[in-house]
């Protein structure tokens, strides 16, 4: 194959490779609003002192709509992990949070989930940084 024939192949390969390096898709306005509220609500309503919280991450609300005809199609349910520091070091507390994209605020509190209580690591992903 002549050298000139390689140029389109190299250009195409480079374009495909660079498109894979693009960042994650931007959050929708409703997900961004939900995550901001989750950051403020998930920890304090799950018995984590607000001043000890270092970060909060949650499942993406729009990916976890409640599939039940008895509730509105705007209702979502997610798990959040609240990272915090106490006298023993870095810890986290999980919370179950139920909200509604159609309400303002979308939620006012979460429920402490004890499966991973007080563990020092967060091995299961994916999650989205809240706040």
C-alpha cells in the first residue's frame, strides 16, 4: 500500500482514539439539582455530622427511576455514600434516598443504610460525585 493510502487510516484511528478520551457527558439540569440536594441531605439525615463530611457520591437519579405505576414517573431511588472523617480515620455511611424530580426540593432526607457501616473503603462503583 502506498504511503498516501496510510494517511486516512492513521487520521481515522487518531480521531477514534481521541473521541474515547472525551470526558463524561454533562449532567442534566434535573440530575445536577438532585445531586446538589443529595450532597446537603444524605449525610446529616443519616447521622453523619455535617462538619465531618468530606464528600458524597450517589447513583445517578435519572438512571434509577422507580418503576411502579402507583407513583409518578419522576420518582427516583438511589444509594449515596457519604465519606467523612472521625477520630478513627476515614469512614463512610451509606444512605437510601428517594426523591422526585417534579418536587422542590426533590427530597428532604435519606435513610441510613447499614450494609457497609463504618467501613474504610468504597469498593463498589459506579457513583457520581454529589454537590
